[in-house]
């Protein structure tokens, strides 16, 4: 396994969504309408990590967080608590997390696209899945994304790894 790139993006949680969208759009040039902060910080982190890396069609996306979209989930829980119907688009965006969809779309990832919900060892769990797909010959490159959030900040770590030949030698023997 060879690490091609890595980055971490930390943003103050008090940053309003409009400012965040403008910042992401200016830096990346990506269309970022109707995305939550969870998705936006991941777009920025993957964009920065892929700056020097050329992804091919045999790339996969493996991500992990201990929540799906906290803003969206909180909004839906409040709606339920207040006996209001859940907004259909909010529900759809929360299932499997829309962040992976937008990441795969923005960076043309056509291989496996997996989101894990776990509160610990996100990198280890995601990397193990990526390595298994490499060992099976499904992908050559993996984008691993891990989110963390507390009361003050949002963080997103990204690591891009590739098969250094070790797995393909073992598969073909």
C-alpha cells in the first residue's frame, strides 16, 4: 500500500453555511448548492488531497463518520419531536449519506462507494475495506475520508492510497 496524498481540513463550526459554500466554490470551482457542511468540508478536503493525484477509473471511495449529517439528522429529529412530517429531500439525503454521492460525482469515482457509521477507528476500518477491494483486483486507488465534529469545529481527513503491486502479485499467483 502506498500513500499518494493526505490532508486534513478543520473549519470553525460557527461558520455559516452560506459563507462556507462561497469559500468552497471559490477554491474548488465545484457547484455546491443544497449541500450541508458535512458534505462541503469533505469536498474541500478531497479537492486538496487530489491536487497532485490523477485518479483513474479504477478508484473507490471509502468514508466513515460517527454520524451521518449531524445538521440534517438534528433537523429531522426536531421535526419528529414537534410532530411535523420529515421533508422528503432531507430523508433521502440522510440515507447512506449524500456526501458520498456528491464526492463520487465531483471526482468521477465509479468504483466502490462505501459509507461506514462508526465512532472509532474510522481510518482503519475504511482502509481495510479498500485493501480488500485492492486484493480482489476491484480497484487500484482508494480515497479514504473520515469526519469528526465537536461543539467547536468540523474536521475531515482524507488519505489517497494505491495498490503498490503487492496485492496484484498475490492475486495472480
